[in-house]
C-alpha cells in the first residue's frame, strides 16, 4: 500500500483508509466478529488509517474498534470525531463548546482504549460557537498529549481559514466522489492553498458507485440509505444511468467498479486520501485494488463526461442534515 501525507505536520497514512461507520449498525446489522475480522484484514493488507466518530452507534463504534485494535495499535493512525451528538429519539445536536470538546475527547480515549488520538476532527461545525474557541480547546488537548493532529469535517472555506490561523489543520474530511464533486469549487482549493490534506469520505457514494445497488431490494430494511434522497424514486432511476462508464472501465481493467471509483478519487491529487467503508472482507479486498490501478487520460475523461459536477439527482442527505454542512 502506498503512503500519502495529510497536512504539513508529518502525518503520513496509507493511501486508502477504512471508514469505520459501517462496522456498527447503520447500513444494516453487523456483528462484532465480522467487524473485527474486517479491521484485521485491512491491517494485513497495508491499511493503517482508521476513521471513526463518537456519533457512530452512540460510541459503540469506538468500543468495537478498541477490540479490533487490541494488540495491533503500533503503527496505526486512529482518527475519530466529536461534536455531532446523536440522541436515542433520533434527534441530533451539534456542539463545539470548549468544555464539551475536552469531555468528548476523554470519553473517546476511554472507549478506544488508547492514550492518544492520532487525528481528532470536529465532526460538524457549531454555528453558535466561534471556531477559534473550538480549535483552541483542541490545541489544549494536543498540548496535554491526548491528540496528535487536528482536523475538521464538512467545514466551509472561511471556517477552514479561521481555524487554520489558530493552529495548523492537518486534514479536512468531507464527502467526495464521482457523484459528489461540490468541494472542487472552493473547499478543495482552500485546503490546497493552506497545505491541508483532504480525507474523502463516501468515495463510493455509500455503495452506489460499486454498481451493486440497482434496486433498494438489496438493502436491509433498517439500512440508512433508504432515507437518503439519491437512493429514492426517480432520483435512483436517474442516477443509475450514470454508472455505465464506471462499469465499462472496470470491465476493461478486470477489477470492480468500486476500485475504479476509488482510483478516480486517488487520481484527483496526492493530497487526497479516500476512506471507503465496508464490513465485508471481499469488498475490502476489491476496494484496495484501487491502490494499484492506473487510470489513463481517456479513462479520466470518460468518467468526467459521465459524472460532471452536480450530475447526481438528489441531495447528499435529507434536508435536516443538509443544514449542518459547510458552516
């Protein structure tokens, strides 16, 4: 597995990381043994970058990862996030209050059973708290030796700039894939101007770009994607018309459509690290082939024609969640 740098403070990670949200129930159920086995297989294949959040399964995701990392912590880059607070009734709050930042970090360290978090992100920006105050608390955590590098997620360009003035930000994490290219207009250029690495979550469009979801019938009834606009009704019908170009290149290169989609993300710049998630080892192995795929100019042009910016039908998230993006 190749390595890539995030930011300018010496943080190096595997070129492809593992997004860990799906290792606890979100896209259908997953048992602990399956999740732990997926993490172990990722490590065996050269992945050293693992991304979680205290919001995933109300903290149970971090606890599950602690079991997977037991005896294997050395050499791994463990990232997690704070600030998006899920409640049992399904509602959600966002907090960037300094006191909360400190408490959230302590809780994550305990659940992960580690002494230091390698990359600690603010999951969503709190519009009621100056970003300078939130990042200031994150800096104190670094000074206390509890985190090594600071990150943001789904932040707007002006917020990124203000945060970076307080302390160098190693990475911004935001959705980026063939069907989610909004960041190319302002956010990605801002990161590059400041020397901030970019972590691309959902590089497979939550599975769509793997070309394995042609109907909702393949999704479990409690799968979160059923509520997402791009997977519904006419939107899904329209989006399925886009996938042919990915499938054609995958056939020509004798790999999965997922590997082609991830390889496209890798080809967008050496400062980009995609973190596809999966709980299935066979999908994991298919995804990681992307590290070895070379997309030629003709391949990239074909994908750009098929997936120009804003080609996807439907918003990324339901309306209420969209309000928490790019603040």
